[in-house]
C-alpha cells in the first residue's frame, strides 16, 4: 500500500525539479554581445550551423595586413529565419557576404549579426527581435568598424 503512493510522489517531485531548471543555452543579446561595438565583416562563408537556439555562420575575412581569420556570427533561431524565407541553403559555402552586427563582449572572433548583404544586393535580416539588441537607428552600419590587425 505504501509503495502505491510513493511512486507518484517521487515522479511529481522529479517533474517539478525538471520544470524549475533554467534554460542555459539561450541568452539575451546583452549577456554576450556589446551594443557599443558595431562591426562590419566582409568575406566568404565557410560553414553554416543550422542549430537551435541560434544559427551560426562562419565567415573568413581578410584583415588589412593580409592575414585571414574565421569569425563565428550568430543569427536568429532556425525557426525565426524560416518564417522570413531564409533557410540553410541561403548561405552556401564560398558565398561573398557583408555582415553588419556587434562584437562579443570578450572581443573574441564572435559576433551577433543584424543583416547579411549578398553581392547581388539582397539583404537578409538575421537578428532576433526582443533580445535587447540595439535598433538599427542606434548604430547605423556606416558607423561600424572592420576588424583590424592586432
């Protein structure tokens, strides 16, 4: 008789604990990226990671001194991009792009994308709305910097 009541109680407690755990993978813009460091990346797509909670575009850029580096650029979730008509085939490796966005707070080679512009003039909004990212009017693309030689 006692076992009959113990199993549901243990399952109920386990369910409550699981529901109370935070979702660690998702973050607000300001937790990882710096709104005061807009940047402009020009280069070729190396790889696309079409994963939740954010897509990642890897872009190889050439710095002013001629050296190359690969940046990881975060975009919106796959679901939000699909609703905008964007899919993983929109970012074929080797495609030349210009990405305007914001650098990571730790100043690593990671950024959060606002827009991706292709050589034919197409522009895709990749940002996530409601995450605390700045409005385009706050930091226009012409005020962004490009990565420099270190």
